[in-house]
C-alpha cells in the first residue's frame, strides 16, 4: 500500500511541475510578444518550433503554443 501512495504522490508532483512550467512559458511568451511587438502568428510559429525541439511531439507543441495565445 505504501508503494501505491509513493507512486501517486510522484504523479501529482509531476502534474504540478508541468503546470508550473506551462505558466512560466506563458509569462515568457507574453513578455516576448510585448517587448518585441511581433504578431501573434509569428509568436505562435516560434513557440511551436521551440516546444517541438524541446519534446519532439508536434501535437503537444501546437497545443502549448495555442495556450500561450490566450489573453487573460
């Protein structure tokens, strides 16, 4: 039972780390767009390329880049 608890806690930590990374990347992309005055399309293409080089998953890279375009 304790092994199951350890595995579950490790999985929860992984999800939290991914959420924090996504939030940090969102803030960086927002600042890059604000400071460089590039268009949303250019930022989308650049972030897709960077995300794809990071984890080699095109679907994940496109979804992340679309999330960065959300304005709060």
